[in-house]
C-alpha cells in the first residue's frame, strides 16, 4: 500500500531539519530535493533559501547558488552570511572582482574573523 505524503507546516520543519542533516552528511543533492518543497510552500523562508544555497554550492551548482544567495540579499541586504556565501560562490566561479565586493560587505556587516580575512582587512591578503 502506498502512503501519500501530506505537505503540512510540520512536515516542512521535518524536511528542513532532514536537509540540514543531509548537508552535514555531504549529500547536498538530497538536501536540495527536500528544500524544494519547503521553499515552494514558504518562498519567503530565508533560512531554507540559505540552506539550499549552501547545498547548491556544495554540489557545484554555482549559478543556482548565486541566484539563491542574491535573492536573500535582495530581501535582507544586511545579511552578512548571504554576502559571504555569494562571495565564496563567485570566487569559486572565477569572478574574483565581484567576490571581493561581497567579502567586504560581509566583513563590514559582521566582523567575524573569517569574513575579515576573506575581505583582506587583516593585512594577510
């Protein structure tokens, strides 16, 4: 007998948490599959979009990661993590000049050591 999966707010939370675990277990494609339904039901959910952007990045779907990070930044221009993730994505795609801008924005918004280092504000770059 086939069970029908009912999409509910609770199932979306379960899918989100499962996607976090899949990403931690290095299964980004599995995480994306779970997050697609969460985002379809809750397109405004920034946490789900950031997690999906990370999953795209890990699976080398750089254009998809870039679009997802950009969407978060459009909605939350002060999201340092989204700027940092976009910068890493752009850097990996060989777009260093654009990456540098977002590394600097991330560091200006949140002076975490890894953001400051990546931006070159500590004198090491």
